[in-house]
């Protein structure tokens, strides 16, 4: 059904108005004619309602048709206006067309009325098409998408400013060129193939496909082309129209997502993602390592809560901690005894963390699952070893020391009673050496324990205190340290004592020792002969020493103390040729 046409007809002759109205109603499918004899009344009608076209006489009392047109045109610039007059002349026709009227006809018989009706229909159709085009143009401009029109010969006939901005060319450079101007041959062939599909009888109305636009400068720009054929009748194809969308960011996000997904899939630890919005917070994703570690494939795991890995010997305490953390929306890490699909147990270090939306609500939970069975086995073996070491230390401390004390006492008594005690000196020295080895062995075992609660300690003060407890002879100390570290004071003092004693024993009583700060620790150095090449590689091994009679436990104890604090110790050559010990990785008080 045709859309109705509303016509305002202005003529001072009522008979002309009646005849024109009757003829328009007969010739046009759906029309409503409003007839007025007074031009001022016509202006009032325009203010009160909407019309699709104005038909006006030229010669009327008080004004003429061109003056009426100018008045109407000032307020309704796009409204079609047809001048239909009985006072025709070339001069009036010229004035009318120059003024911008839509049409000019002289009054006459049925043929002229028919021509008038056709022109009214045509003018209204053009006006409505132009309004639609303007409306769509406004929408397209608001969206900011690049738009192009290619004619039937494959030449750009129109591109908008966003299209020009995308390519880096001026519109004048693009219009009149072929698509190969901004595409490579493969992209041109793909567009032609897609257009062929649109033009086929069973093809889609719109083709959507990827295309790389080659700009004036820079790398090709990935876009998505939405292409359709321009409306045409019969076999006369008139061209195509398209809208481009720059998908560079979309492609980058997709590639980033693919990289992240691949990283998740191929991560060396099990990764799971759960959805708390679903009943029982089930897993919605598991990676390859989870499948490998548990023996459950994705079909078994996705859609259920991960508690199915628990079994009879799973400790409830870490499970409760996990549950409480999830209820509170907080991250947590626990160690659980879990079970594989075949029933074999394994130790699982489970860490969970919430993923939050912009509003702070938890949208997913991510879980990291690491098989620590080998670590737990080593931990148990180490515990058993430590227990044996404690037992050995007890034997050394009590069962060995008691007979040692007895032997030392008997040798001392024998020396007092002997006429020539010199032959017992070697035995006394040997017993003293055994006692020194026992003391250092116990110290080494004790210093290997991890420091649990360090406190701020001034390096310079500890170094000075240690100096006073060691027999340093005529050696000198340059104490340049003024920083603080977090440490166990007694064990740090033991570290300095052993380093000072090591310098005095290896460099002599007149050695000069210097203590100072490092950006991440401190150092102790001397001006002695340096580190012998023969023991450099095994310097911190128990029993290594370059001096006869020395137990070689001092530097081993230094390393154990440093390791217990989480520090490192390294022996290097001092600037003046002596030995320098650098302790790094030291934490400072905040």
C-alpha cells in the first residue's frame, strides 16, 4: 500500500482548486489535498500541519507564487514547491527555476494536469528518499565508520572522511581509483568473489569478510567489510556500497586471548577456573596439566566441584581453610592429599585466588594445583635425617664427651705423676683436637637451623663485640659498618667471630681486618695472603683448612649461619690482595 501524499494547493480560483483536487485524487494512489484561496491562509496551514508538497498559482491578490515560495522556503527549505500557473511566460519560468522551485507548469487540459500529478509524485518520492538518505547519513556520520561506494565499473565514486582517515589518503585521491589502490590483489579478488555471491539469485544480501587495507603509510590495517549491492532494477547493476570496521584492537585482543589460553593450557602446573554463580561453584575450565596430573579428562572434571579429588585420608583442616577463604573472597594456599582417577594418592599444593569484576564482585575463582609428592617425600626423608642428626648430636654431646673428659683427666694425672711428661703431650693435644671437633660439629648442626624470628641488629656493634671475644693478638679492626640488618644476634655474632678467627689464623697476628656495608649486605676483608688456590673451590666444606691443627669448621659454620638467614656468602679477592667475604641478600629493617 502506497504511503499517502499530503498536498497543499494554493489558488485564488475555487474552480481550479476543485478540478486539480479531483484529478490528483484520480491519478495518485493515495493523496489528500488541502485547498486554500488565500496565500496567508496557506502559511497558517503549514504552521498547523505537515505537508509533502505545495502546489501554487503564480498570479494571486496581494502576492505572487514566487514571493510565496520564498516565504515558505525560508522556513521549509526542503519542502517540494510546484508552480502551476495560468500566466505563463519564459521570463516567469526562468525566474521560478532560478529561484529553486521544484517544478513549473502552465495550466491546461487533462494532459497538463497529468503532468502535474506525475511531477508531484516524483517530487515527493525524491524528497522522501533524500530525507531517508540524510537520516542514514547522519547515523553513519555519528557512528564514524568508513563508508565507500564503488560503481558498476569497479571505481570508487564516494568515500566519507572516516574512510579517508583510515587510509591516510585524501578523498580526492581515492575517488576515481580502483580498489587495488588500497588493497592487494588477493583482497581485490576476495571482494569480487563476495560481490558475486551477493548478486547471485540465492546469495546473501550482505557479505561480511575480513580484508587488510593498505594505507598510504604504515602496516596494513585489518578490517571487516560489510558489503551490499546498490539497489537496481532489472539487469542493470549500478555498483556496491560497503562499511569498514577497523578490527586491529579486536585482532590484538583475540591474539592476546589465544596466547593466554595457550599459556593456561600448556602451563606446567594444573590450572582450574570455577564459576561461583553456578550451583556448587563447579569447574568450567581445566588445563592439560590438570588432566595429566589427576587422570580425569575434561569431560569428567568440567561441571563438578574439585572436591571429588579428596579421599579417606584427606586432612579436613586445610579443606576447611580453603572453604573459609572462598566464603571470605580471599586467596589461600594449602597442601592436600588428593587421589587420582585410578585411586593412587598424591600430594597437591592447591592455591586459589578470586577474579573480580569492575564492581569488586567475584566472577570466577582460579586455582593452581601442583603435584608436590616428590617434595613431601624429600621433606619426610629430611625430617628423618634431622632426627638421626639430633640423635647423633646427643651421642656426640653426652656419650662421646664423657669418655673424652675421662681420657683428658687421666692424661693430665699421668703427666703430673710422670718423671718425663713430654711423651704425653701428643696425647693431650690429640684429645684437645677431638674436643674441638666435637664442639664445632655440634655448632655446625645447631647453626643449620632456619632463623625464624630475626630482629634489627647493628652490624658495627656486633662486629665490635665479636672482636672482643676472639684472641686477635696485635691484629687491627677498621669497623666502617653503620647499617642494620634483620638477624639472630647470637648467630650473627658467631658468624663474625669465625670470620675474624679465620683471618687471624691464616694471615697472622698483625693482620688488618675491615668490616663495611654493601647495598644488599656487608663484608669482612683482610690484607693477608689471600685464598690459596688449593682450597678455593672447597673453601666452605667442613674440614677444609690451610693450617695444620685447624679443624676447618669455621667457614662451614659461617655458610650455615648465612644460609639459615636466607643469605649468600662468597669469598673473593680483596683489593689489596687479601681475602674478602661478601654476605648478600640481607634484609634491612623497614
